[in-house]
């Protein structure tokens, strides 16, 4: 592997020098701003120092393909060595991107929000590529933020983002215990009744906790909407038929330990999942991301369309929102940020999700 240092006035100029001397396969390992010349620290010129490398073995293989075919086992050994060199170069490039002062500021913010390391690496590579294309010595923070926002907006553009649109009649809310499902249901119902002027009803399958039924009935009385309790699939179908002419029927399921597989099976035996139903999974932003992944995998037998994230007000880390949407290709319906009904619920947009990462951060 050939490694060489280049000094230029701009990054594009450095890239041109690298291409001429090392070729198109060269990889930038490190880049930094330096000062050259001057007198006692005065009148020094700002330059960019770039260390680049090229895999010479790879170049030989490309130019001598016919001869390489005749080498046999030696060729296989050479190809193995090339693959190892590629891995080393990729790791060196990754380390260079992580250590590059031009993008470290925004990377720190993404790490603080526990964005997945693999996703941060993709973002950093995109930043570096755009940096190399610009006639600038450094990336101002507001430009870093703009580029990250554009990358994430493109990433999320295929995900369904937004609240319930009344395209279907049944809205099924599932999730583990302690995430605030019943309160969230009350907020969604309040919006439907008070703002959208819809006819709403509740069905609860949470027969394990008397307090949960009482809580939902209290909200039902306040909103003047009917509620039915379903102990089995027959009860559910009867309640569903009773509310056949309602605009929205929200189903409150039991909150149980998400590791209890029997609980997930019981949901299948109580609720009739059909084409008239949308299913949203409720997750708390205070949970560890590994727990969120386990919850999603436990509920993957259900046709989950979107996620509702609760307790935004109880954490300062919002990377899990993007992690879930990216890794599991799920949409996002609502984000809640308090206990007040109906106020503390947000119908998000892509811009809102991205802005959460930079909440309270001023340009540096």
C-alpha cells in the first residue's frame, strides 16, 4: 500500500493532486488545516494537509487480468490479501471520518442522542463526500446541520409519518406495560372528538387490571363516548358490531411484560385483526434501545403500521425515533410529551423529527 502526504490550498485542489499521482482508487486517510510560511507567526497561509493511500496490489490485478487468470492458487492467495487490505482501508477511512475535526461537532450531537453507530457512520461518510466537493476549508456548524437534516429527510421519506387519518375504522393500540397506552388513547380520542368532530368509541381488552378499566371509563365519561369490555374474541366481535357506525373505535389492550410470549398469544385470541384495523405500537423514549428492539420483535406477529413514542419530556435522547423507523421500516404516528389530556401529544413531521436532534443546540 502506497501512502503519501499532499498539501493544497483547497480540498478540491488536494483531490486533483491525489487523483493525478495515486489514481481514482486512492483513499483519504486524514485531512487537517495547517498554516505555512509567515514570519514569527505573522502572514502565514492557511493550507490543507491530506494523507492519502492506494492499494497497489489492486491496481496490478486490474491491469494484468489475463495474466492473473493463469496464476491459479497464487491468484486466490493474492485476492485474499487484497480483501484484507480493503478491510484495513475501510477501517482507516472510518477512523479518519470519526476523527476529522470538520464533522466532529455534529457527530457528537448524534452520539449524544444514541443514534445507531452504523447510521452515524453513513451520515459521516455523506458529510465527508460533500465536504470534498466544496470550495471551503472547514464546514460551519450550520452547514453541517443542514447536510445532516437533508440526509435524514431523504432517509425517512418512504416512512409513513402522521396521525390517524380515519381511512380505517378501528385503531388498535398495543405495547408493554408502563408506556402510557391508556393516557395516549385518551389524547387521540380527545383530538378526534373535540377537533375533528368524529364519533368515537372505546373497546378495552385489559381485563387484568381493574384500575385500567376504571381509568378508561373516566376518560370515556369526560368525552361522552361509549366503552365496552372484551374478555374474549366473541365479546370483541359483538362490541365491534355494536360500534359499526362509529367513525373511530380505539382498542385498549392489556399492558403486560413484553417478554411474556403467552401475553402476545392471548392478544391474538381476543382481537380480530382485519382489514378495517390499523395497529400502532407504543414505545417509551425512556427505554433502552435494545429493549425497544426486543419489544418490536416480540410483537412482529401483528401488522404494525406505525409507532407512538411516549415520555419525550422525560428524556433528552431522541435518536431511538430514527433508529426504529430506519431499522424496522415502521411509520410514526404520534409523540407525547406530558400527562395532560388532550394537550401533550404531537402529530410529527419529518422536519420535527430531525429538529428533535438539534433541540436546544445553538450554532457553534
